[in-house]
């Protein structure tokens, strides 16, 4: 049984930092592309950052480039998202996604591309 669990969400002031973590079990984590998504109230789920399992190549949505850093530790089956200079528009429920559904998937920030999801961790940025 696959389990994906996020942690690290919190209430933080604008300009502050947070580090999110995501641990997966029951899946060959090291062989999977992984990603972070977020969903704000009334909005659709948005891809924030992804990282391939080969070469650890990161990919970011434009709105977080230069502020967020995705990383992974395959020895711990864990994915991270370091978020700096947080803004009120970063407020959302953040989800971890593990493993692409198809080997030919190219839209690594597309929510329909991933097989396994966590329940989310809330990030609230106060202005």
C-alpha cells in the first residue's frame, strides 16, 4: 500500500521561509519523478515544482522561480520544498505527487500526470 505524507506547513509572515517535506512508502521512490502542487481556495490545482529521478532536473512554475527550491533524498524516500521570500499569494494547500502515470508524460507540472498523492499541508502567508 502506497502512502504519501506531507509535513511542514504553517502560518508565516510575508517574506518568511518554510520547508515542506514529503515521505513516500510502498513505492519505488528513487525510480519516480516527483512534484509539488498547490491549491488555493476557489482555484484549480497548480504545479509548483517537479524533479525527475534521472539527473535530478528541477522544473518550476514561473511564479516561484528564484524563491522555491525542490530537492529529494532517495535514501529517505523524501521530497522537500524550500520556500523563501513567501508572499500572500503563496497561501494554499500544498500537495506532494509521486510517480508519473505514463512513461511518455512530458507535462511534469500537470496534476493529471501523477499516480500517488498526499493529503496536503497548509501554508498560510500573512501580509
